[in-house]
């Protein structure tokens, strides 16, 4: 049981391929279809077609403008009158011609249905006016020995009014290694034909011969001139240019006229087919060319994905590169404003202090001094002294209850603080918004991206779409969270400033006045008890100012608004540090995503060397 399992496992996962061309192709195919590459169904189908291509006879496409005598030519080539001929260009169906023991016709419909008929019924199917778009293609089976070696594909005329006919021919040309370009000898090398050749055949690497039909319409001199002109015009495109008369060849076949067959020069076509097309090398060359294209497209796909992730990296890197300058700009812009906001409070504190001092008035008081009488008994002598004092209610009335200046100042100050907070938040938010705008453009560019090359991986493109669609969660959210945290921190600071200073200035005045008054009165009590050791307290401007600053909590805010460890510097430094940490994490993530595609690309490049597609 164990040996059976091991044997089955080896057959599944340790595939062994031959050293011949087919074996190398199968090894290439197996490598390209590894699950890690997430191959598309189109890629699998393309490789399956190449596999089938290697096992079938060489496919030769018969291409030319309609009315160039393709049906007549093919009848002569096959030695049977199979395809209908006539002056009306109605043969618009793609028709494959393969070997069969007997003549037969298979009709393939676009809905998948197949119909097997007598080959004599072909006439009603080749006319597109009869069956419209229902029929996909036709396949003729004929007992001609040449079809064991090569198959022919009769394509719709290139100068058809239907663009679908041209597209069908283009698809066929893409799938074959060999081409017979058929042209009426009188139209050879005209501008329209040259345009078709440049579009469909030139520089494709296909093996092709050019057949000029209806040579019987020209004199020997005219034929010589046409051939000379065609060789110059078609230089490098065809292996050989052959002038024939398919009409004479068919007539010679029917009449068994060897001399006419010789005149038709049709044997030259058969010789050219044998010389240029009947070879496994032709198929191998085509498959190798296809594999080169598939590999190049697969490599380019991963290069493209790397570019997409690289673009995200560039956005994050640019954001980080500009961050210092943006934060320094905010610092330079708002440092003077926060200093001004502090100094305005300090100035109004000086005004409050001056108002308290201006309310001080001398006040006469009496103290009693103990003395010994002549009878040595204690007697008390009343002694007058003067102290400075004020009426608290008078000060409160002046600074609080009946005041206009202070209430107006703090009302304006509260509004200015709100404006300062909003401006600072807007500047910090704008740093994030710039990043967000860049990634929203990135998202719009890639979240609906679709592959333009059919063999590219649907899974990989879906991954890119998902990544771009979730760019907020994957990248932006962390930056935004930091931004929100700092904006919240700003709100807390301004709220504290408002509560402790702006909204509490009345209580602060009362606390300062009561403190000074209590200190004056307590000094008087002490003075009366022990005038030698205690002096009367007379508040100075410095002491009064200092007490107002303490009551308004300005010493606390002086550090937070003026020092190097100010709230502004702290937030800017935290933004720099936390944004930098996120940037590093995101770059690492993007490098990981990009490196995966670089590794896959490297594997594909190594595969190209092993398969000989370099």
C-alpha cells in the first residue's frame, strides 16, 4: 500500500520529461502552469493548442483578398472540385481542410453544435448571406495524401466589407506557422496588398510563399516584368514567389493534360509546399516563437505588477521626504502665534495686577502694647499704625461685575484660540490629505484594472484590484489614525487652556485677590502680636503680578506654549516619529509584495534559458 502511494506521489509531483523538443516543451508547459504563477484559463488553452499543434500536421493558411481565386486554387491543390467557385465573392466562412478516408463536411456552430454532412452541401454554408452569424467554421475532410502532411485553412478575404472577416483571418494567422499568400497576378504588389502584408505578415517570423494566380492572362514579357517587380516589392517577406494558373491546373486535371499542367506551373506550388512547409522544424520554430511570446508576456506581467507596487512606494516615500519640510513650515508658522497667545494672557494678567495694586489704600489700625505700671501691674497702651489694604468687593466690581474690557478681551481671546486651533488642525490634516489624494488617484487607476493580454493571470489582476480597492485599510488608515490622535491631543490642549485660563479668569482674579488680602491681614495679625519679628505685608507689583499668573495657571502653560517641549513641538516630533515608523512598515510590506513578483519573474527568466527561448 505504501509503495503504491509513493509511486502515485512521484508520478504526480516528480514529472520526468524527455530531452527531445516535445519533452522540453512539456517541461516548459509544466513549469509555466505551476500554481504559484496562478495561470489563467487562456494560458492553459494556449499551451494546450501548442501541444496539439505539435501533434498535428502543419497548418497552412491560405490568405488573400477575396476574388483572388482561393477556392479555385484549393480545388487544384486538392485535386478535387470541393469548394464552390464563381464571380460573386461569397466564400466568407473559415474553412479547414483535413485528411479523411472519405469526403465529408463538418459544420461547427457558434453555440457549440456540430453537424456532419455530405461535402456536396458545402455551397449553402459558404454564403454568409444565407446563415448569417450562426456558423462558426467549416471543416472539409478529403482523402488526399498531402493532407496527411499538411492541413489548409481557407480564410475570409482581407478586403471584405465585414471587419469580423478580417479579425477571423488575423486570428488564424496568429495560430499558424505557414502561409500561402494568394494574389491575382494583375493586382500583385499594389498599395492595398502591401498594407495587408505589413499588418498581417511582415516581421512575424512565419514561413510564407507568395502565389500569383491567373498568369494565363499575361504574356511572357508581362509575366517576367510582374515577377521582377514583385520580387523587389516583396523583398524579404516570402521564401519564394510563384506565378501559376489555378484555372489551367484544374482544367489539366480534368482532361488529364500533362502539357497544360506544366504550363500552369502548379507543380511549383506543390514543390514549394514540400520544400518549405513539410518539416517538423517549421512547427518547432513556430512553437518556440509562441513560447517566447508567452514567456515575454508573462515576464512583463510581473514587471507591471512590480511597477504598480513601486508606484505605491513612491507615494509613501514622497510623503515621507516632504514631511520634515511640511512639519517645519507648520512649526515656523504657529510658534509665533502660540507665543502671541501666551503673551496676550500675560499682558492682561499685568493689567489685572495693576488694577489690584491701584486699589490698595492706606488704612489706620490700632494695636495694644502691654506695659508695666508703677505698681508693676500690666496695662495696655493703644498704638496707631498704618497698613495697606483694599476692598475686595470694590476690586471684583471693577474687574468682574461691572467690567467691559476684561470680558471683551476673553471673549475675543476664546474666539481667537478656536481659530488658532482650527488653523493648526487644518495644516496637520492637509499633510495627510495630500497623501490621501495621491492614493485615491492610485486607487482609481488600479481598482478596476483588467488584463489586456488574454494569457495574463486573472488571479493576479484580481489581487491588484483588491489591493488598490483596499488602499485605505492597507495603507492610509494607519496614517489617518496617527493624524486623528494628534488632532485629539490638540483639542485636549486647547480645551485645557480654555478651561483653566479663559473660562476661569473670574475665579482666578478672586483667588488672587483673596490670597493677597489674606496675606495682608495675616501679616497685620502677626505684626500686632510681635512687631519686632513680623512686618506688615505690602504687596509689590512683582508679587501681585506673580500671584495673578499663578492663579491663571500661566506658569503651567508657559512651558507648554514657549519652551522647546511645547505642545506644538511635541506634536510635530510625534508626527515625525510615528509617520516615519508607519512609512517604514508600509515600505516593507510593499517590498514584500513586489519581491514576490520579482522572484516569479526571475524564475520565468531562468525558464526561458532552460527552454532555449533566450
